[in-house]
């Protein structure tokens, strides 16, 4: 398959309605939660990307059957003690941090040894953040230098824990909640606020979860060992995938777009609040609630008077996957944009802070970067006319897709390598760009 793409033209004006695929966080959570339910669960509009397929392959290796139909996916769960596998079963989580970390929680009571691997990028990422709490539950989890592969053997008597989560990571929070599901007694968590899809699913399934929130923290208590029946879920579109089109529209001339049926949970809409504060014309229409999740259509118009932002730290977790796009907007906004305490970006599929800094410098934008902050000196008159090659980004899907948006809005000639990485989260990304008129070879 051809993985190098050439873009030599900006996109012309467009005015379209689009749909993006199902939310990745919810798709993976659906699969894992359905694997623990008793009986049949059905998801409509599930994302069919590599990360989600890795999740389906993983539950299959653990003895759970599923079927994929044209519009829906069925999973035949076997309850909280339903996983079964041979000793030394190898599970490959591919590129997915979410799958590897959440699944580790479900393996709290697995009887035989599991060896969990990942691709080159995932094997570089920190697993210490889940190893510590999993050991407290009683899991036997071994790794070298807190990296994958993880060798996991469960315990027959997981004990509830009290834990303070300091990374603002929904993956760690969810890993702990998944382990707590299989534990007698009450697990207590204090965490920096982060996306809350797992908690909403728990509430929806009537699982005994209690949550209170302060400005910075969430306090969760959850009593385990309650079985639940199979359930149905219509997965809304992914705001992280939508964001590429939000920014494409903002930075294009005389264009507008309506992105239908998107999960706009408050824990995910940092990008919208940040862009609005930068003078972007973005708003939510047709707001509704489905199973506790906020859904809306996102309407965006070209915006040519963008101004810089001093980004409040409380936005960081709410826009964690969208920073590359926010940095791109900052590069053409008037003034100096400042982002603090964003060191978590160094822990993603690639070191996104390093990638962003190199990328912005490559297109002639002045920056100042530290271990966990970035200053961007915006240039509203930025016009590119050189050739830019994007490569060596650890196949990070979001690094790859943000390069398409820069290429289609800033000018110049672009060569983008490793575009197969897009299949991780958004297989029809290029197809949708082409329906808007993008010329991509
Ligand atoms: C995710 C949580 C975030 C996010 C990732 C998906 C999730 O990671 O970056 O893409 O589905 O829980 P962290 O938990 O590491 O912040």
C-alpha cells in the first residue's frame, strides 16, 4: 500500500455537512465493558479502526466471541469472571494506550499468565502509571523499566484500593475502575479531572459508583462485584476526529462545515472553548443527551481574526488529544500563545511536544519550548512556498493528520510519509478530505 502522500495545493472554499466515525474512547470501552456483561451487547456506529480491531482481537484471545455486521457489532459477554485463555497467551495491543491500560485492569483476576505487547510506539510508553495501582490490587504484573511487554497474572482475591491519580489520565482512572469491578469492597479514587466515559457507562448500567467533583479533582468511590446484563449503545462521532475538520475550516477561506452527531462531553470539548477564546467561529447546535453523554452537531466558519491564547491549565486534560491542532491555529493567530504543564504530550504516540516544536520551526514559526511548556509566536501573515517533508513521527496518527491540515491551509508543497498511521483512529480521513475538494496524491 502507498503510504507517502503529496499535497501541492490549498483546499478551495467548501460548504458541506459531514459525519466522522464513532468515538474511539467509547468504542474501546464498549468492547471491554460488553466482554464483562452477561449475554449479548450491540453497538451501532462503532469505529472500525486498527485500535478498535486490536480490542476485538484481544477479547477473542480471552475467550469472548463477537460478530461484525454492516451497521453494528455484537459481543457475547460472559460476566465478570468470564475470561479464559491458555497459559502465556500473547495479546498484542497494537498502537493503543487505551486498550493496553484498560485491559490490564480487567486482567486483575486472570488465572493464566498473559503477555501483553504493543507496536514500537506503544512499547516506548510509560506503563508505570498502571503497574503501581495494579500491584496494590494484588495483581502480579512484571515489566522492564515500566515499559511493555507486560507479563500479567491475576489474583483470585483482588483487594479494593484507595488511590490518588496525578497524571489527569482517564486511562489510569478507567484501568483502576475496571479492576475494581472485579473486587469485593469499595475502591476510592482521587484524580485530576479527565474524560469520564467509563463513569458514565457505569452509571448507565446501574453499577454502584459515586462521584463528587471539586474544581480540580474528582472523588470516586465504587463498590465492585456487581454483574450486569448485555446492553446496547449507539456510539456518537469522535470529537478528536472532528477537530481536524474544525481547524481545516477555520483556516480556509470562505468555508463552512456542519459536523453531525458528535460526542461533546464537557471532558472533551477543551478545543472548542480554546478556539472560541481565540475568536474562532465555532458553535454547537442540536444539543441532546444520550445515555449521560452530551451529543451535538458542530458548526464552523472560516475565521480570519484569530488571536493568541494564554491557555488555562485546567483545559489541558479536556483537550489532551487536540493540542497539535491548537498549536497549528496558534501559529497563525495574532500574538504569543502560551501553554503550560503540557508535559503529558511527551507521553503520547510520539513525543508530541517535540514534534510540534520541530514542525512549527520548520514552517518558520518562532517557539520557546521547555520540558512541559510551549510558547508560540503567531504570524497571521504566514504564507508557505517551500517544500516540507513530514517523516519520523513514530507513526503517530494525529501528527500525520495535523500535517494534512497544515498542507491544505498554509500553502507550499508537502510530502507526508507513513500515512498508513491514520488507520489507527480514522481510516476514512483522506476520503472525507477529498469530498471537501482536497487534492491529495
Ligand atoms: C483516552 C485518554 C487519553 C487520551 C487517549 C484516550 C481514553 O489518554 O490521550 O487518546 O480513552 O481514556 P490519557 O489517559 O493518557 O490522558
